[in-house]
C-alpha cells in the first residue's frame, strides 16, 4: 500500500522559549508526520508536548523510551515514566548546523491515548548523537497540536506537519 504526505502547515521561530503548532491535528488523518529540519541551541535538548482545547498539556502523564546512539561513545537508553514532555528529539551544542527530526503521531484527534515515534540526528562538538524513541501521552482526550520546548532558548527551529494517507 502506497502512502502519500498531505501538507498541512509549516512554522518556524528564532530566539524563542517554545514553538507551538496549533490546530494541525484533525479527524482528517489517523497518522501525522512532523518534520523538524532545523534545530539550533547554544547547548540543550529539545522535547515536545501535545496541545488540547485548553492549551499545552504539561501534566505528568508522558511516558517514553529513547535509544541514544552516539558516534563518539557508548549507546544509552533513557526511559521516563510520568514525565512532563517527550524526547529528547534534538540536540545542538552551538554547532550552528542544526539537527533534524521526524516524528510520527498516531490518532491524536481521537479521545484515546496519543502515541508517537521519532528519530533524529543532532549536532555535537563530540560527534553526532542519533536518537530513536517511542512515547505516549496517557490522557484520553483529543489533541489538536504540538509544542516544542528546550532546556535553553531555541535559537532556530522550523517544523512542517503532514497528514499521512
């Protein structure tokens, strides 16, 4: 079965604390692809949260597992239970090369748990960190958007959302 991407929206920002994409998830698609093709920080990781009708969901209801593959050292696994966000989905320590991330979000608009998977490559003075992750927001409600946040000011970020047919 062939799949195709249906463009929904693009956003970008610079020198911001977070970036929200609102009203991008609807009943039109069961699967969404979110591409971040530019991620720049002075030295930080990027994480994401979902948005519902009241705003950013920052409650402690996020679980994830992330496999970190470093080109410069040992692999690692990071697991979070009852966290306030999902990730890490991007790392940059002022290399000014940005990173790239692909996130798949599954059935966010239905009133069930929202599941997602992601993979990314970051920038580090030590080498390239690559991450693959799975996550869930354990709140049974409809989610209409996605919010990106970092541990530091986001110097640059751009994101595009597609519906997957």
